């Protein structure tokens, strides 16, 4: 093997390992909301759960407001609908600002 081939192989293995680490499952806790309202619901006459469900029905995505950050949520929509407006812990894979949900549960 030439030195260039060895170097290329080492880079591929290193980058592949980095991607695998970034794609690991993570856990986030926050309020289950929608992508339009985030942490502050716009429908002041509605409960947060009802506002979230209305926004999702109108085409918005479920989201998790965790601290000052809002993450978009993908997957497990039936379970997300049940927990709308509640404090939850979401486990999944984060890519950019979107969390692919594997598990979601209510949190106290």
C-alpha cells in the first residue's frame, strides 16, 4: 500500500467513526409543542395541548422546547399527539435541529 492509500483509508475510518458518534441516540427534556408556537403559544384562549394539536392539524410539526432551543420532531406522531403540551423526555437521534424520535415519555 502506498502512503496516499494508507492516509485515505485512515481518513475514511476516522470520519466514519465521527459520524457514528454524532448519530448516537440522545435524550432531551422539555415541553412538547409545535414548530410554529415554540415555547409561547399564540392561541391564548386555548390550553397548550389544544393549541399544539390545532397547529399540527394545520400543517405544523411537533417540536420540543428545551430551554431556549426548539427542536423539530419526526416520528412517533400518535404518541406525540397524546402528550402534546406536557413536559416530556424524548430519546432519539439529532440531526441539525431535528430529532428523530425513538421514544417519548411524560416527565414530572
